């Protein structure tokens, strides 16, 4: 297995630059692993493939205003910071530009033009306290409350069109702040669609996994097993664990919405028995490659992912290499939209 096995050529015109309106009218490719078929539908028709008794699991993480702009103290040079994950009070791991000029001891004055008017004179300073690989830094911020009011919601680097409404880069059920990118498979759901799904007798459960760097970072190692996956913080509550355990005991399907949901559910299953799933809270470091044995997940809703990404590797592990390769080529031929604001796939 090589990283190149997960590569493909995508015409840039197929990278979605804006979301479909309404949310649930994006296209949906349905893959049936048992028969090897490929169907083309609309996302609002996903309910046709769900059964009474199914359990649909969502990631309720909310994207934070993780992109900060500022200037170097002293020189005034422009700086951009992308928060990745919170380490402790006022301490965050982040990507910085220009990385080579921001070493330990460097200080940055953050622009806070977006602060509310009732915080006059509030200032935010950032000091580099640690250096990692690939432009990653540990940063000590002077005031975390001001920090979370000073940034903007980051869009992936392949989206070049400004987003008029930042809430379109949030799922309608996003609740727990902490992600630097949206769990994009969930962007297709509307409150009305969720109501239709529940009326069919499908149970909706929510877990939290804060999306991090691997969502948009390609694997650079030739052997994907040598890739160090970026840890992401997650919570799977006790009542959710109990409901998932009951579903598996009763032979009901567990349908995960998004690769992030798969990772935390499978991490919890790896640390316990699938029929007696334990609650989980902590860092998720599960890297799913072809050959992985899925313990909990029976079906998957997902978007079309970047070449050479850990997300595409997970989907390939679930659907099978030849089948997923065929599906991606079919999507390109049929002019599906790709990536965050793109179309969706259901693998059953």
C-alpha cells in the first residue's frame, strides 16, 4: 500500500466554491456494497435508504473563529494564525505564517476590529512559546476570552469565494465549539430533513470530535503507515454509548455521518467491547487504513475528499479500493461537486 494509491486527478472546476441552497438539495451518490451498484439521487432522498430502528450518529462540533490576523511586535510585519487545538488556559497549538520568522519569544499583536463595542480598549497579544514541525507553534495568548472574539471562521484553502453567511459553514446541529473545519458530511442536513428521518423511526445521536489539521493536510510520506495522524479531542457520552451498544445487540444499523464520527465511534469501540461500548473522552488518534476491521459502523454518509488524504483512506477502507476508485471516477464523469461544499456519498 502506497499513498499514491489514494491519488486522483480532479478538474478544478469541480471544487465547490459555495454551498447548495437549500442544504439538502446537493447530489447524493449511493453505493451498495452488497450489489456493487451506484445510484444518483438528491440528498433529501437519503431517508429512502434509512430503515426504522437505524441509529444515525452525528458530530455536533462547532467551528470556532480560528483564523487570526495581526502584526509582529516591533517590525509590524503581517502575521496569520490558524488555531488548531487548545492545550490549556490561554495556550493553543496553531499554524502560523510566516513560520520561519516566528520563533520562540516572538510576539504578535492581534487585530481585534471585530470585537463587540462593549469591550473598548481590549487588546490581545500572542507569544510563541514552542516550535513544532510544518509551521506549527505553541502560542500563549494574553486573554482567551478576547481571543475567541477576535478571529474569523476559516474556510479551507481551496475555497476562494467569500462566504456571505458564516453559518453555512456550520451544521444546523453544531453545538460544542472547538473545530477548525466543519464536519462537512453534516452540512447537507436541514431541520426538516432531520424531522423526516426521526418520523421514520430512525434514532439520532450526537458525539463530539473537534476537527483538526488532518482534514486539509495531505499525507506526504510514501508509506501512509508512516504518517503521524493529528490527534483530535472528542467526547462520546455514556447515554450515547448505551444506545449504540443496544443497537448492536439488537442487530440494528449504526450509520455514521462523516469520517470524524466514524473515528470517535471506532476509537471507543477499540477501547471496549462493541456490545458493551464504554463512554469516551480524550484524544482520538485512530488512523483507519484499508484492512481495518470496523467494529461499530454499518453505513457511512460522507463527502468527496481530497487526494492523498487520511479521510479518503478511511472511506476506501470502508468501501473497498476498487469500488471507491470506480465511484470517484463516476463522480468526475457525472460532474459531481467535490470537497467541503460539494456533493455527498452514502455507502451502505
